[in-house]
C-alpha cells in the first residue's frame, strides 16, 4: 500500500516558492490589517464623542464580516483563475485549493499567502465607505451592508482589475494597489450612502472633531500600514517593492504639506487635521501608480491629488450632501486623480524593477492611449459602485429590521450608548450628560468656549460648516 508522507509532500509544495517573498507579503498583510483600526480611530476622532466607540467597532467588525465572506466565496469570486471578465466562479470557495497552487499575482508565493493579503484589502474598503453614514447609521444594518457590498461591488471590481481574465486587466489598465477597487469604489459607495441616509440631525456647527489625538493616531496607523498596502502589492521583496515604499512616503509628505498650505491661505492657521487629511489624500492618489512611477512623479501626484481633494471638500458644501468625513472627496476623487495620473507618469522602467513585469508605460513613455484606459476603468468603477450600492441600500431600507437610519432619539443620544450600551469615555456612561456637549475640552473650558475657538468654514474640518 502506498502511503503519502505528509512531510515530504509539504516539502515538495514549499520548495517552489521564495521564502523571502512569502515573508514580505505576510508582513505586509499585518501592516494592511493595522490600517483598518487606523480608519476607526481617524473616524472616531472626526466624530462627536457620543459616536466615537461605534466607529471604532464598525471598522474592526469589517475585518470579521469580510473574512467570513472571503472564506465562503469572496476570494473565489474575485480571484478564481478560471473566472470571467466581470466576476469569478466558486472554484476556490471555502478556500479550496489555495494551498496547492501558485497565486494569481506571482508564482513565487502560494495562493494561501496571496489570499490572506487580499483579504485585508477587501476588509479595509467597506470600512472606508461606512464613514459617510457616521452618527446616524444603525450598526446591525451596516454590518449586513458590509457583507452584501463586498459581494456585489468589491468582488466584481477586484476581479476585473486584478484577475488575469478581468476586462480592465486584459485591456491594459494599470492599478498597482487599488485605486479603483479600494478608493474609487469606497468613495462612490460613501456618496450613495450619504444620499440615501440624508443629513445628520442638528446644527452643522456642532459637527466638529472631538479628538484630534485620535485623528493623528489614525493617520499614523494609516501611513505606516500603507507601506504594506503599496509595497506589499509587489508580492515580492524586490526593488519594485522598495520603490513603491519610497513613492508612497513622498506622496503622503507632499500631500500633507500642500493641504496645510491651502488651508493656511484661507484661515491663517496651520491645521493638524489639514495635514492629516492631506497626507491621506497623497496616499490615496499614489496608490494606483505606486508600482509604476518614479519619485519625481510621485511628488507631482501627491501635490495634484491634495489640491483636487481639497477642492472637492469645498465643493461638497455647495452640493448640500452630508458625507460626514468626506470619504468621496478624499478617496473617490483621490482615486480618480491617481488613476489618471498613473496613465500620465507610468514608466516601463519602473515596472520592470521586479524583473518580470512588462508594460508600455504612460505618456512619459509616449503611450498616449494609457490615459484612456485609466479613464475607462475609473468611470466603470465609479458607476458600478454608486449604482449597486444605491440599490443595495434602497432594498435594505424596505426590509423590516434593516432600516438604515437610527431614530431621532438614538441619534440625539449617540449611537455608542443607544446601540452599544457603552461609551468611548467612562464618564459619558456614568452620568447623564447633554449629548450635544462634546468631550475634549475638560481641561480648557466648556464646549461653548471650544466652539468659539474653531474657525467656521475651515476645510481642514472635513465637512463641518459651509464656508
């Protein structure tokens, strides 16, 4: 009787892979995971204190919900090797075959490593989008939405962008780390969510960040994790990964400085929130081109991305929709700008740093059609995400028990106490307080005095008052 030796079989399977590439991709997976609570902290700081804990919880729950979806069928729909131009199939449902085969992205790492790396991208994306529903979106329906949205929006866009059979990939679209699947899709979803839910109740003057410390902590997590987000997308410990890290850091730095200067021109204040917002806009804008552009080009991308996102925040006030944390303005607009500029600045010599990738480049390499490819991919991602998200939300809102918006009493009380029975700050749950009075000024006077210190109309406050 022939008995297969499990150790020998595992040795044979493992011998075809590069241990260094596996280690780098797994480390990058952990870095991307850190971005998800980073989003939670960023959003919690932007919110009023009575809603801070629910936003941190939702970002962490996104990991749990999407991980289960990824196991059931999400990974297979997005990355099955025999899938179609729009969506995959169920060949890898329940993670069947992910240990036995090479990954879609590289033959130097096993599919199981690629699977968990991409799972973090899938979990991060809806965590970005739900910021638009802050302070008024019920928690349980939001979790249901995350599952449905990942299935009907993210998996489709990830498939056509990154799967070998996807229409955008075959066409020649360039998206190294998620300009369309992550940022354009989350931005469009946020816009749809904000429109369906309607504006928050109360006076806009009260919608101010309660904790700049949380915003800074969240930004640090995001910036740190983005090295894995972009650098890890090389799926190999090579020069291309190093270049992706370099241009990522440059674009974030330039974006932060640019946004601060734009706000200073209007307000004569050096805004911490402005710097954090600008850094994130630079990170978003460089994402699609991080494996294709030079350091000099990344400076231009960070600069132009910050300007575009800053203007989009200002425009929101005139369009009268309540995207609480400007997810569309930063991620949607930043993703579109980054996609287009990738078509301009992409260079074949940068892509070839991994010794494998061959592209025609962008305008710098006189490949004039590339911007058209990028525009087509961006428009498709924007339209698909907005329309499908809108339909999901409208249908959910008609199902008993899945109504999206909290009632006025819960909204006034705050979702932390109303839906969680807990608060981010102990004293808010220990005594009765006016939910309109915010934490963060205990050592510096009343909430009213703090409001007097806040300049009305600053873009740095990302969606507070109309200028």
